[in-house]
C-alpha cells in the first residue's frame, strides 16, 4: 500500500511538471512550421529546425556526465565577493551625443540611442534568468540597481534569440504596450504574440534580411548558436544584428561561437564603429556555442571593428569560470592586438568621444 502511494505521488508530480512546461506562459509558443517554411531558406530550416552554417554541437560528446559532476565540485570565484560598482543611467547625459550613445545594462542588455531612436537589446530585468522566480541564475549585487522604471521610452526592442537570459517573459509583459516595435529573428514572433504583444508591432527576419525604422537599418546576420525554451529544439532562429545609419555602423553579437560568419559579416557590412561582443559563459564542454575571450577579440578583428564593448559577462553565474576571468583575458587579448576596449561599469555612458577604459574589476 505504501509503495502504491509513493508511485501515485511520483506519477502526479511528473504530470504536474509536464503540465507546467506545456501550459506556463513564460515558455512561449512553438512557432508555426508552415509559416516558417514559407519564410526561411530551405537549406537552413528543415523538419521544423533551424541549422547553423557550420556543424555546431551544443555539447562535446560524453560531456553531460562531466557537467553534472562538476556542478557538485567547488569552483571558486564564480560569484563576486563584493558588490559590483554600477551607475544609474543618466538619461540627460544620454543626449550629449546626437548620433550615438551606448549604456551597458548588464549581460546582453544594452541601451542604444542612435539619431534620436532608442533601442534596447535582449532586455532581461527579472529576478532570475530562468522560467521561474525561485530557482536559476540571479544577478550579481550591484551598488545601483537598475530597474525598468529607470528606462526611457523605447522605440525598438531588438532580440537575438529566445533563451531565458535574452528573452524574458516578465520584462516583455511589463514594457510591450509602450514599445513601438519589436525586431526579432524568425519564430520569436510566436512567443511575443502569446505574451500579448500587438502583432502589428513585430517584424521578424531571416539572416540577410533588413528592416528599416526611421533612418536606421537593422540587418539580421548569422550567429553560431541554438534555440529553445522548453527544450533545445532549434525551432526558432538565432542571430546577430547590424545596425547602421548613413554615418554609423554597430554590430550586436547576441550569442555565438566563433566561426567564419564574422569574416563574412565584416567583409559585407564592416567596418564597424562599435562591436557589442559576447565574452563570458564559455567552457571546455561547449566550445562551439560561446567564444572564449581571445576568440572574441579575433571576431572583432574579423568584423573590422573600431571599439569593442564586451557583453554577456559580469551579471550571472552561467559557467564554471571565475566571474571576472572573461574581462581579465579579454583586456589582455585586446592589449596584445592593439584593440580599443570599452570597459564601462553597468549603467555608464559610452559615446564615440567617451570610451571608458578603467580596469574597475581589478580591486574586487
């Protein structure tokens, strides 16, 4: 009788978890295969899945068991021992350069103002980079917490892919009614529509396609990664973005492993005034979906970039490396290659005339 009760509880628990994964709105919606088959190139979208330009396993063979064991070992330095410095965004200062201003808000969230248009990339302001609020990576403590209430009116929300640390359900629910346009890769539209975003506000794009807004051109370009919210099924596209005006070019990396696509993008669209490049959450078990810092510098060179501003680091514990290892390695590689590296604290203003270069992490 006790065994029957235990089995019943386990079955009910399993069913509850399954129902949560299928019904909870934060997981979004599986996109329509028929619609995507009509929009995507057949060579990149087959059997309901998008493909990378190069063979890209998410994990190396026989890595999963090693990852599980590593989780239970001590990995010192992954979380800062001190509160990280940050600034409240000074939105008046953000008007000091009429052509371009950049404010890193942590991880891959960047506030851009270009020719009077305000853009935010991959906004994540939830308590955790997770589908639930009680488990998952929490932001590192900072001296000045930046919230959605600190943001200016947003013209554009620019999304690179649908992972939880780049596409946050609670953030989108809070801001979507005031945003003028969402620009997303193929398939992400379905998540947004399920969350109540007006379909007329959403523009989705395949690699190589462009979307215009005011005087800005947004070009969807390749990345080397994967997608999925309930599971890693690649049902939506992942991408990087080129943002250009008549006088400026910005490259937003999103998430990407190193590959030949950086050279191709640099040759076709470069040189770039700023590259916003991922530099963190890498590891030896997943070398094809995230870059190590030295590869980030190489990609910046491939892109023909002028100023490199690192993102995707310094906010969450998403890998086994110490929290400040990415910026230490990146600063050395940038110096070795004579690259101009912007090193703002979260919330600090960056303009073409004001490139922060203080190594603020060294004393932490």
